[in-house]
C-alpha cells in the first residue's frame, strides 16, 4: 500500500494549458496526408485540412501548435509558401526523406489550421540558413496591420487583417541541424535576430531562444548569461529512446520487458533534466520570468519495417501512453518554470496522437492520455506528498507510481496516477486533505492493457481505449485506488 497525501487547499500555481502543446513538422506524412489533403481531395476536408483529424484534435483541446519544424524550420523559406498555390516553388525536403515539398501548406494554411483548432500558433523561424531580413519580414507579414510592404503583400494574398501571433522561436536545434553552432555563437546570433522580431500594433511576441539538447547544461548557462534578458522562453529537447540514437533505437512494437523498464527509466529522466536546467536558469532569472519550453519530447523508436527511414513513422502502444502520463505528472510538478511543451509529433510521426492511412484514421494510446489529462489545463496545481513504492528489475529500482493533482475553476479536484510496473498492481491510499464536503464523489477513467505492446490498428482501432474506472473506494476517510499493472488513471473528485 502506498500512502499519498493530496492537499486540496494548498495551491502551488497554475498548470499552463500550453504544457499540452503539439508540434507538426514538414516531415514524412505529418503535414501532407496527416493534416493537409488539399481542397480537391476525396477525403472530407475544410479548405484542404482533413476533417477527421481536425475533429479529433479539437476534442483534446490542443492549446498551441509548433510549426514548420524542427530541422525543417532552418531550411524553410516562408516566401516560397505564400501566394497562389499553383505558383509556389517546389523544393526538396533534404532533411526528411529527400521528397518534393510543393509548399502547398504555408503560412496562410497553418494559420487557418490554428483558427480551426482555436489554438495559438507557435512559429519557428530560420536562423540556420535564413537571413535576419527574412525572419523580420515574416513577422511583419503575419502581424503588421498598417501600410507596409509585407502587410500589403499579405492583403494581396487574400488576408486583410493581421493574425495574432504570440509564440515565435528564433531557430531550432542550432547546436545540430540548425547550423552546428557553438552556444557562444548562437547566443550572439540570437541577440541579433531577435532584435528585428518586432511587435506590430498590440501584437506582443513571446520570443523563444533555441535551447539545449538533453543534458547540455553549458548551452543553457551560456544562453542565459549572454542573452537571458532578451528572451521570454528557452527551449529544451529530450526524446525517450530505449536504445542508442545511431546504433538502433529499439522497435515500437517488438520489445521485451527489459526494454519496457529502460523506456520508463528514460522517461523519468526528464525530471532530472528539468531540475538541473532550471537550477541554471534560476541563477540568472530567480523570478522565473523566462519559461522553459520543452518544444520536442516523446518516444523515438526505429521506423516501422518497410517505411521510409526519413519519415519517422512508428506505431504507438500502451508503453507510449505511460511515457506520456509520466511526462505530464513531471511537467505539472515543474509548472512554475515549464510554461509550454510540444510533443513530437501530431500525426504519423514519432509519438503521434493520430495515425492515418489514406482516408482511414486511428487514435493512438497517447491520444487517449492527452484526452484524459486535459482536465489539468489551466488548473491550479495541488501539493502532493507521500510514498509511491518501487518498481524493480535487475537490481535497479524506479518509483512505481507517479501522481499529480490539480483543482479546476469549478473547484473539482483531478488526480492522475501512472503505474509503470508492467506486472504488478499498485494500491494507493489517497488522503484528501482540505476537502469541504463529507464523503467525496469520485469518478474516474483508466487506460490499460494486458500486454506490453498492445496498440490500435486500422483493423482494430479500439484495442487500447479509455474505460470507466471503478477501482477507487472511500474507506476509513481515505480514497483507496487499485491501479492495475501498466495503467494510467485520472480521477475526478468533488
Ligand atoms: O522531431 C524530429 C526532429 O527531431 C526535429 O526535426 C528536430 O528538431 C529533432 O532533432
């Protein structure tokens, strides 16, 4: 039995809804086919954007969407993607599969997608191979309302009013695909490029500097020291890879319990990374004004056999669902510094929410976790304390259960629990301190499976699907929760 105290009267700050953000790159079948099918497609669409994907994404309340990359961002020249589609430049997506990019999905199409999803756009600009002028003009094109060359061009292209754009990234992975720079050099470039990312009218840009890879603490140190006061956010990228990035990441479907354990261990590692990068940020920014923006995270496995290695298409199992749940419980804990995260990537790439095959679409186990956890968006984080047991393999131990809790605007408390143990249930005794009413009303949802690689397919789309949870009972003033092996549960308590 694990004893956990949830203090429903101790609020620790807001869990930004942007923690539940997404990332969609011009990579493989994410944008093309996954989101954009074109107006003439037989797949039902709204001005070219497929309706089934749109509806599914609306259900999980996508708060913010990052685009166009990723590595693609530092090769993207936005002017190629505006104006009449038939005239748009065709280019080669050199980074991802060497396929032809026809630029049919550009700024106007992305902004339409965000409008339809009612989410904030987060645009990543090109530092690696683009000019200061090009970046500056992109912001002008999107946000300038008055008379100006770019505003006039936007109007000619059919959009009279400027768009609202808050989040703008100044480059991506500039230590790698975004230019192979040293942090000192990038910090100087950041200072220069961001100067010309202007605020037009009442549009105020939240500027995000390209941050560290995994545990490159020196990158964070140099950026904060040399440019901290010129940024609103600093990014961090961390992928959960059970194997080795270059030698073999491991299969999404064909894995044993040892790989399950390593995957969970690596997912939990994000806690240490956030803590250590935050400590450096605290040194330069003790008020925590600068947000940590974890704008790429999730599982990264070998591509599905027979698929284009440059397309990063992988299946998604109950293991991915647990990885997502573990991340969210950790992100909540660090909500004072973590202002936004963006899972990679929305459709058909890496740890996707949705997989498509022509006109068919399925929801992944990860999608269901986003659905279950959406109750925490913009809710008040509650203090959680107590013991969470151990999950042991080969002499190594991990915490068996992760927990987080929040209170929404209506006063409803939500508790999310993840049992990462692949074979043992966990019984958690929750003491709910500070609840006003007598016996609480409890309902819940569970996502679990009976085998390690349970997943949804186009033939069987509901193998892993949420169900009503009836493993919680009030006994002796406590809420006893029985979590089956490998499960994610969200409880609603009133
Ligand atoms: O998400 C896939 C790729 O991973 C992104 O393009 C890049 O930023 C990262 O290395």
